[in-house]
């Protein structure tokens, strides 16, 4: 799962289209854009994970959380 997480955070396939879409593109602007994008992804993923944990807690026995919903 580590490669999937890294690809999700790095969004490498969209790097050059984002760079070309910046007004007055510079390396510093792209670095800031990448940092903001990475931090927002991290915040959304972390919030989703925490809400899921607070909703179901330790009742989840396996990695398949849908089994908890079926019970």
C-alpha cells in the first residue's frame, strides 16, 4: 500500500500540466503549489481516517469495514 499512498500524495501524472497552468510559472510557485496540494490531501485523508475510527472504533475485526456495516 505504500506505493499507492506515495502516488496519491505526489500526483506525479499531473505535475507538468499544473506547472504549465500556473500564471508566471516559477520553481518557487510550483513548490508552493505542490506543498499546498500535499498538505490538503494529507488533511482530507487524515480527517476521513479519524472520522472512520471515531465512528466504528475497535469494533472492526478485519480490514473489511463493510462487514461491520452488514451486522
